[in-house]
C-alpha cells in the first residue's frame, strides 16, 4: 500500500483486528457475522482508497510533492 505512515498504520490495525475476528470465527469461538473474508477485503480496500484520496500527506506522496 502506498501512502503516509498514518494511513498505513490505520489500515494495518484494521487488517489485524479483522484477521483476529475471522480467526475466532473459524475456531468457533465467536460467530457474529456471516460474510466471507474476501468481501471484507474488498470493502476495507475501498475504504482505504477513499481515505487516501482525502489525506493531504498521501496526496503529497502520490504527486511527488512531499516535504523533506
């Protein structure tokens, strides 16, 4: 994922939490939703892409105008 450290951190934490929840679901400890992992992946990637479009730091990285 290309973006600023803040957006990468938030995305990473989201994937970690979702991974733990799906693991608990697979192990049979917690069954609170009925979606597949790839559905969550597409939704989360869409949210991340929309967030990166509004983040000024990510936009500066993508356009090559990042402050040094």
